[in-house]
């Protein structure tokens, strides 16, 4: 488990941590000189139940709230510290508001320095604290008076922490471990070490890993927790990871260590934003804010999606355009600040956000589904945003457990809520449409073919490549989509052509007379057909598609009967004599070199013959 402190400066957080653990969490020289926590500190203890607890000690001064925010992500229990001699102070309120925004709903309040006040004052302070927590995620949390000097109340506090932690929900394991890094340093004999609170999956020694923001590849050389070596780290615990092949000074706070290939940096996130009641004023569209999520801190611009301003205490949909990238997942909580003041926060609903029309109802509805919808609704909304969507991409963007997502998608496919293209069931590499998205794709294909047939009624069909281009598909997606379009009767394939399933080229009575006369003209001089007949190109293409004529070149066309005879006689000649020349063909059919050369080039193109010097042989 991980416990995080919170509270005003000089209220005794670090002293309390040392009293609980015997470890001084202040590690910086400046902290020891000034007697004030500046950056994150770390300690641990074993509870009476045998469970081990990591403690993240955060700074309380208003100038260091950004450091506090880097440490409270992923904690199981908040230890809110209020000094009995000062009671509730500004950073008490701000830290509590931050815990509320981050949905930390398990906590205990330690009223420290009880040895400095009398009982009446202590009761007033404790009542003040209970009133402060009303309406927050920590409402009703235990309030315990302690003294780090006399040790009074310490055992009670430890027992309460132990009891509360045993009631927390099991850590989520999505099979996609993330370690938001809050510290990086070099250790003699080991190299680069990073620390953080592991979420969403387990890490193993020897595992390949990515540093998302820098794009560097690495390997987990070793793992440690509480100075003990580990081979395997479960989600939810503080862990130090020894990384191979990367220098520590290139890894900054906010970087994320994870398994390869699924998480990518983003420059824009869609969010559900709640503005704090105590915010100093309304928030404006396009104002600059600082986004805190995980261990990262990034400046960005707030784009309100439902108006030009939002008042304290209100909630809205918004997009945050970032000045530098972050690595986040759907459902991650965030806080925004400006001028060293916490303004609000909420949850990320889309990690790679596109620019939206403001106050656009369909966008707001989709964001609402992504925020509060069931897994099935979230899957549908995720697929709909980029159809056809690949399974792994959908699961990662929806931030769901792969096995559960696969089961849900199989059921949804059976209900036609989802349409799977290709021959495999939902799984890695498989692409999917929503039912509505597939209907729209099929309608686009049919619309293109209908337009094509109206424009070229005598053609058997359109080139497949032209349909693919019009539908804006990659060759791989197109090849997956075509069998389903064919099986559903949307289209039919004719070699390299594609047509509407019910399309048949039709000839008028006049066209039939013209084509019949043309074929008779070719057959009248079968080996030297006229090349200036003037037949319409569309009629000629139709005859070729129907196999009634063969276009040996742009200007030479043979009747099918003549071509078949010539091809058979040429093949027989080669089988008998081993080869044939253009002159042999000319003499065989009593024609000119022009026609003999045309038929031989065409047979080469059809891969019936091949040229060897001045002769042809069979392939």
C-alpha cells in the first residue's frame, strides 16, 4: 500500500512520518538546513497486520504544491496532517481540495502537536477539521490527535491506517503497467534508477520497457522496494527500477515507464473539469493553466467546449492543449493550477484529442459516454471515433482490460452492434466498425458503384483500386473489408474489377447491331483485322470484358475465335520445334509483321510465351 501525506507547511508531516517509521523523509541538504520539506520524501513501515506501507511525504509550502501533486497520484490512503496549535490553514484546504479532485476517498486526519495545546482547544480543532471535510471525498474519515514528541496517539494512528487499508479495493491490473516517474538518479555499481508508484499492471526483472516521452527503449535490470530486491512488482506499490542502457540525467519527473508499443505521448486531452468552489474567479476560454497528472507538470491552454467562461463550483467539458507532451490514459485524474493557485481538476476522457467544434452536441454526448458510460458504451464510442478501429488501439484508448474487452466485443458482434472485418474474431490486429459505421461504409461503396455504373453503363465494373481510393482505405483494410461487402451482397468482384451485385452491362438494340457488325468485320479478316473501324471505346471495352474480342494492343483487336486459333497454333509450333519467331508467325497466318508482332507481344504479356533473343519459347 501507499500512503501520502498532505497538509500545511510546518504542521509536522515529516516529523510524524519519522515517528511512524523511524526514517527521516527529508533527504535534501536544503530541507535539513531550513527544517522544511521542499521535494518528495519517502519512508516505509510494517503494519500490525504484516502489510507493508510506503509513505510519500509531500511539501506543505504553497510554493511547492507542484511537488506535492507529483507525489499524491496512486496513493491508497491520505494522511492529512493538521497542527493542533494552528488548526486549519490555507494549504490544509488546498491539499484537501486536491485530494478530492484526485478522488482519494480513503484517509485519516492526524492532528499533530497535541502536547502543545489543552483539551478544550484540541476538541475545537478536531471539530473544525471534521467540518472542513464535509462534502469532500474524505468526509467521515477518522480524526486522531497525536504527538510525535510524546508518541501519544501514534499506536492508535497506525492501527487505524492498518484497518482502513484492509478495506480498500484490490489494485486494478489491466496488464499494461505504468510507472509515472517522480525521481531519477544514478547509483554506483547499478546505473540509472527511477522511482514511482506502479499502476495498472505488474513489472518483472528482465522485462523490455519504453520511456514514453523520450521514446527510449530500455530493460528492467532490477526492482527494489523498501531496500529489498524483487523479481516481480505488483500494481499499487512504490518501486525503484534499475534501468539498462539509459542515462539518468535524461529522465525527468513526468516521464512514464511502461511496456512497449501501447502508450504514446499526447499534446491534447479532452477532460471533464470541475472548478473548485474556492477558486479565485471564473475560468476563461483559452486561458493558460498548468496541468498536473501522474507525476507530470505541463503548461497548456484551456479550451472550454460549452461556453466562454465557467464559474467556481461548476463543471464542464474542456480540452487542454499542451505546450509539451504528457503520457496519460483515459480515466487518469488531473489538477489544473495558475499563479500558484489550484483552480480545479477532474478526469481525462480522451488522450489524443482532436480539435472540436465548441458547443457541438454530438461531441459533448460522446465525451459523456467516454466519461460515465458502461464498458460496452465506451468501446462503441472509441471505435466510432476512428473507424475501422484496430482491437489493441481500442482497448488501450478505452483503458480496459484486454480479456474483458474481447469478451464484450464478441458479444457485441453477435448483436451487430459491432462489425468485425476479416476472418478472425476480435483480437490484436483485427479491425472493427460500429454497426452504424459499417452501414455507412457499405452505403459509400454502393453509392460509388452506382455513380460509376451510371457514368459507364457498358463497363463490367470499376477498378478495385479506384473504389479503395474513394473509400480512403489502406490496402490492408480494403482487403479485409472486401469479403464482407461481397458476402453481404453489396458488390461482386470480377477479377481486378468490382461492380454492384445487381449490375449487368446492358446494350440497346442499336448497340447490339453495331457490335455484331464489328465482330463480323474482324472475322472477315481474322489475322489482319482492320484497325480503323471507329467503334465506340465503351462498346469495345464491353466486348473485351465479355471475352468476345481480344485487345492485343491499342490499335489491334482480334476476334476471340481468331485469337484462340492463333494462340493454339503458335503453342503447337513451339512444342514441335522448340521456338518460334515473328517471321514464322507472319508466314503461318499470311499476315503482316505488325499483326505478328502484336500477337506475340500479347502472348508474352499473358505469360504464355517469353522472348529469348529474336525468338519466343513457352513459359
